[in-house]
C-alpha cells in the first residue's frame, strides 16, 4: 500500500527528486532479497540498464488493487488511468495505451484494453504472484512498440518445479467504501512427475462512496465542467457514484510434466468481469475471456546453449457494452494467437544473451447490437512477426547491454465496411477516410553502459530507439465513442511512430540507506494522438470530433527514491518523487499527462506485527493540452495499515486492516480522459479488513 505527503515548496521537490527515493521492499513483512530474477530479464534486474520494478510477496499483497492500474498507481514513474473501479491501466512516464504493453506470463494478455481506457485489462490480480515493469533492452524481448515500457503479470499457473508437498494460499477481505467482498484460493500439488495448479478468485464491489459531489466544479457552473460542455442533465451526485461497481471472477488450471532437463505444461483460464462506466451517460461492460497457454523449456539443449523455451497462447476475448437502460449497445470480440521461442547461449567473452522469434495474429470485430454494423472500428486483422536478440555483459566494474528487435506488422481492415459520415454542428459532414491495408517494418534497438565506480555505487547511461506501428483504432476508427464522449476519426495514412529515449542514472545499492535517481528525455518522431477539432456531432449526443494526427513531441522527466531499512529494529522508510511533462515540439502540451508527485512511507515490524503508513502529494496538473478542461486538482493521499502474522500448525496466518484515503480527499487523475475525470472521482475514505493464509 502507499500514501501521501503534504504540499512542499518547489525547492523541496527538486531536492528530493535529486536525492532519490526508497524501495518499497522495506515494507514487506519478511524483507525480501534484493537479488530477484525477473521473467523478462535474466540478468541484472537491479541494473540501471534494464530499470525493472518487481512486486511480489507481501509487498504485492499490500498494494494489490482490483485492477492492474490500481496496483501499480504509486510506483516510481508509474501512474494510472481511472475509469471507476472496473478499468484502470498503468501509465508509465506519461505514456499509456499501445505504448505500454501488458503481458501475462510473457505473452500478450489478448484483450482490447489498449484501444480505449474504458476497456479493462483481461487478467485477475487476485491470483498474481509477481508483477514486473520492464524498460530498455529487456522490453525488446517482447515488443518494439513499448516506448513507455511493458508490464508482465506472472501467475505461475504452469509450474516449473515439483512441489514436495501440497502448498497453497487463501485470502479473503471486506472493504467498506463499496461493500467490497473478495476471496481467492490456490493449490499446488504433484503426482509423480506431474505438477498441478488450481486457482480461483472472486471480487464483488458495489458502487463506491465519493467525497463531495461527483462533478468537478471549483466554483464554476456545473455545465462548464461536464462533458459534453452543455451539461450533464443535472447528474451531479454525492454519496454513492452510479456505475462505479465491479464484479470479477475467474478459474484457472495448469498441468505440467517436469523432468530432469526441463518441463512441458498447459493451462486454461476463464475470466468474467462485469463493471460500470461512470460517465454522465452511464453504462456498463460485461467482459469474458477464455485463455489457453502452452510452455516448454529444455535446459542445456545442446552445446553452447543454456536454455530453449517455447511459449504459445490463444485468447478468445468478448465484451458487451450496455447503455444506462441496461440495453446491449455493442459487442467486441478479439481472437488472439501468439507463439515465441527463446534460445539462451552460454557466456562468450563476458556476454550472455537470448535470441528468438515471435509470431502473433489477432482478429478484432466490434459490432452494433441489432444493426450488425461495425462499432467505432471496422473488423481488422493484425499480424506481427518479429525476431529479437538481447545481450548483457559484465567485466569487473563495468556492465553493458545491447538489444535489437525487428518487427513486421500488417493491418488488414475489412475494406468493404461502409463508413457513414455524420453531420457536424457546423453543417459540414465529418471528414471521410478511405480504408486500406497497411504494412510497417519496425527496427528497435537499445544500448547502455553501467560503471560501478566504487563498491555499492554506480552510474550509467542507456539509449533506446523504439518504433511502433499505429493501432487499428488509430488507423481506422470512425464513429461515436460514448465512454470518452467523442466521435473518433482515424487516419489510414499514419506512418510509424519512433521514440528516442536517453536516460542517465545514479544509484547506491548497498548499506541501510540506498538510493537511485534518473533523468530522461524521450523524443518522438510522428507522435500519434487524438486532436480535438472543436466541432461536435449533434446526432451523436453532441460528442466532440477527435481526429488522429501526428506531430513531433518530447517527454522529459526526473524521478528518484531514497530507502532506509534498519532490519535490526524492523524499521523501514521511503521517500520518493517523480515528475514528467510532454510537449509538442511546435508548442502546447501533450494530453493526459500525469501530475508531479512526492511521497513518503514508513513501516515497523516486530513480533509478528507490521504497521505502515504512506503519504503522497500530487500537484495540480495545469499543463494540459489546449483542448483539455482543467486543471486536474492537487490531492493528498494518506493510507495506513496494520497486520499480525502467526504460524498455526502448518499454516502461516495473517490478519490485516488497511485504511485508504484517510483524509477523504477528492482524487481525480490527470491521466484519465475528461469524460470521467470531470465527473467521477476516485473512492473516498475506506477501511479494508481481511485474513490470508499460506501452507
């Protein structure tokens, strides 16, 4: 969990950002080892060449939210979108959507959450064992378009080692702000050389309470702060926020054969998610997904190589969008198939690395219920073929990394789809577009170096070029989108987006006091964004016309943390800060940019008791794009927690109580589109109680 800090002067912000911050590992009940091997990076997870944050164990349990975005919202350099309780994706260094790839066990999650913020990520966080944030060379293992980075959620559904006895975990909790009830169970066992995993989870929450009124007014007339600008028909709520509920459940089973030199396993998962969309128009989404995974690994397959790994997944995703009367409006389907292999070689002249290939194919089909016509995006097939090569080397006090990835991406819409222009408020029709097949050749690469100039101290530099193909939505959208209150118009003539990211880091990695700080600049050629034209479509609820465009842009940022871990007395502490800002090179700000933040955490553990508190101050975000209404207000977030752990027979039990948003502040993320930010704040003060056990 985490919390907030009271407003500080700008000089203090700069001071803390330079000094750095402290790692959240100080808050785990049993301080975890700092030497952790991430799924996405076989080397140097603490290296500044592959800046990686890993949440696992007690730290992950304490920060666990209903969604992936809520779980990561206060990690260093990470914020989140906020469509109520049901949908939230991470925003990394001011980048989101297609620029932040979401993986499950190293393969694409297979949903449509990158198309729009109201589409939830297709995984259940209750069963997650580890969440990894990867950038730089490590990110090139999985994709070329992740200019912000990527997030990999690991659930260990396919076991790679035989349990020597049945093991598992149980977790249940209740939350007051939304009458939230959650429970999860998982069991691992073995039958000879066959390992079996079963997990299930349920998380049901009603509409949540909010502080004050739903509509952001700040003394302005209600109509001046709503979307559409003409007002929301008096829907300015207090107490429970309509359409902020969330109901999830899932079931997963994995079976694997484990031999002396490797393993082969399969898994299947069913996910259901029904959640509200808290906009003035209201509505809900009913989401389901079936996912099938295959994994195989052979250790020391032949001379000179340490590992061969094959992974494949099939995802069959569906969601139905309902209006505020409960009538089905549109249905989205996405069938995704992906396969990849990795071959890791033994060290050569100090270098150790992985090369491989990846194939993926997805078929997106969104239709209006009743008419059968397309919904926002015409049916589109996307094929991607890639090869990659990642190397890391160590020589005494020096370390280096190299990454290279080539992708060929083909976007193939249904060319027979009729795109019907709509009359705008000016009397003219919406701009027409001509559907066409597109193919993009992408070359991405990364290089970095680290110098440990004295024991426990290092400094380094990393440079990454990342190319991204436009998404189907950016190319071919043509229709009204209720959750964002926009009429979206794509651009089939878009070119590939290229980012050049340069980062400088310093770090202290030993002793009770540790620190790290980074400064970076990310320059984009042909940055893709939605431009609000100032026009609207009367027949589509007067939604704003948004046209996809490209322009040169730059994001600059600084982040740092300072951690203290006095294990002898069970005391840990952390202070941190991050700030980034994106601008168009021709002038003006990028949309949906996170506000600067400062934070502090403290925790104490003794005799099975763990107490902690977190405070975060988020500055007002008034550096908005010229079409955004604002500013996004500042806020103070204060959280606290207490837990007690004791082993009874063979089960380690923990009883916990978490207090969230103790100051009952109205929190609105600047990273959330106006249709929700101006209307739906985050939950108010809440108490969560629960119990969990491991055996």
